[in-house]
C-alpha cells in the first residue's frame, strides 16, 4: 500500500521532473557546477545562457571565481555575455560581488565599465555624478546620438566624447547604448532623463535602442517623460510602439490608448511594432485585433470614463506594475500576470494530460495519446493566435511533432507515474 509520505515524495519528484524538462526545453542546459555554469555564461552556446542565468542565482559568490577564470579576468566580455554576467554578479548583494563590480567600473575598457555600472546600479551604489553631463555613461549615449545625427563624421572627431572606435572594440554601438540604458534604468535617477530623451528623439534608430530607452524612462517613473513619449507614438518613423505605449501607461497617461490606436494598421501585423495590439488588449481588456475602426469606436464609447487600471501604473505613481527591463526581447522575464496566454495554455495542457491518465488504463498509451492531443491543440491555438494562413500548416505540424517528442511526451510520462503506481498497487491488493 502506498503511504502518504510516498505520495508526497512522488508528487515532489513529478514537480521537479516537469520543471527540469521545461527548463531544458525552453532554456537549454545550465551546467551542474559553478565552473560549468560560468563557462556557459561566458562562452555560450547563447541559447543555454538563460538557463545558466537562472542557476547562477543559486550558486551566489561561488560563481565569482569561475567567472573570473573563464572570462580571463573579465577581458572576454562581448555583446553575447555582457548583460548576463552583469546580472549574475549584481544579483548577489555581497561584499565580494560589490568588489568585482567596483573593479569593473574603475577600469579603462568601456564595456567593462558599462557592465560594472549595471551591477552598481542594482546595488544602489551609483551616485548623481555618474549621470552628469561629463559622466562616462552619458558620454556613451551622446556619442551614439551624435554618430546618428552626423553619420559622415569622422570616428575621431567626437568633440571630446568617447570615440566610436572605443565603443565598438568589443561591442556594437547599439548594444553598448542598450546596456547603458539598462544601467540608467536600474539607477532610476531622473537627472539622466534629458540624455535618454536625446536617444528617443534620434531618427532613424535601431528598434531595440528605442525599446530600451522607453523601458528606461518607464522604470525611472518620472512624468516629465510623457511629452517625449507622446511625440514618439505620433511620429510615423518611430517603431518601438509597444514599449512607448506601455511606458506612457505606466506613467499614468491615458491618452496613450488613442495614440496607440492611431498606429494600429495591417501593415505592422507580424512586425515587432505590431505587438502594440497585444499591449492594447492587455491594458484595456478588449480585443479588436488589427481592426482600427473597431478600436476607434470602442474608445469613443468609453473615453469619458475609462481609467488606467492600477495594476499597470508605476509603483512610483501608486501602482503595482513591474516594468521588466528587456521585456520585449526576453518575454520569459515578464511577470505571470503579463503572460496569461502562456499560463492558461500550459495549465490546459497539464489538465488534458491528467485527464487522459485518469480515464485510460494503459500508462504508455495514455501518455502518447495525451501528448498527441496537446501537441495538436497547441499548434491550432498558435495558428489562430498568430493569424497565420493555412499555407503555414506544414510548419505548425512540424513544430507540433517537435514539441510532442521533446516536451509533451516526457511531461505526460512523468505526470502519469502516480496513476501507474496507484493502479499497480490497487491491482496487487485485489
């Protein structure tokens, strides 16, 4: 007879097993030791970096020395590993981590200084002088702005600013600015806003640079950013629409809704800027897809009384939202409340698998049929959610087969273990 303790052990094993499968499927192998995790963080493969980042929080200070060794005393920083390393070192609020960050920030290499600044900002150790006109971080932003405004300018004639050659020695200009904006967002000092505004007002610009700039002003939480964000949403040459919209909402500007509606168009469907429709749906609770006329009629009917739900306001304005940095490019970082579709779909998949095991007697056959059913349903939902045409069906079928073998079947086999054990014990007792 299976005791309560055994059932608890089985339940815990199932949870751990499912989590392990999910992590390996979505994030890759994270390493099992501090040295392995450090090697993945520094050298890749890049797709495993997210899993290694999760595990790094567990290792704490034990990861610092392996990181130093694998990166050759942090001389191997580059566009692929800089942010992850900064996040890892910053996540542990210890004296050892702070010493590493301070050392990096005091170095001469621009990328090392940027990585150090991200960590120091997380620790609350940056000062106002670090966002002054002549401060290093601000010089990086202004160098980038000047190079975009005057693209034919000689790399060495930057008027006393950091040279472009220095910036791109280990990192592309746009990546460098993205990391600086991440640092300023974590610092949260409004004195950096004028320089972030310069980045937002620069045209043309890399989509992700404008994304990080919007996220930075939202994180800082100062309503002085509203006019610049409004102008950005109104400008046809500005494309980071989802982030500008969410930033305005976080700052309590209800006109973000009609401004975003004006940018809804079939032409942006399938583009990054098209995610503004999803953000509109999340904030307003209604769904009209890319039908601009329906959005306009809805807004006209509620304009007088509609208010921004407090869940989406910045905490600095009395709200509850956590505006995740890099949320647009790393959706896995978003809170569960902003991932309702994935949570509902995942929960439904688990219920389908459990139902098959409950009603079917064969352990393996129940697992296979449950995994097949979930794979088919998942791809049908993905097809309609994305708005893809039926010509793309072969791709969805291939993805369904892929997810069947690597995700749903292993989960079904794990979740079916308690039913198999119960039936075997029940049969034996009879």
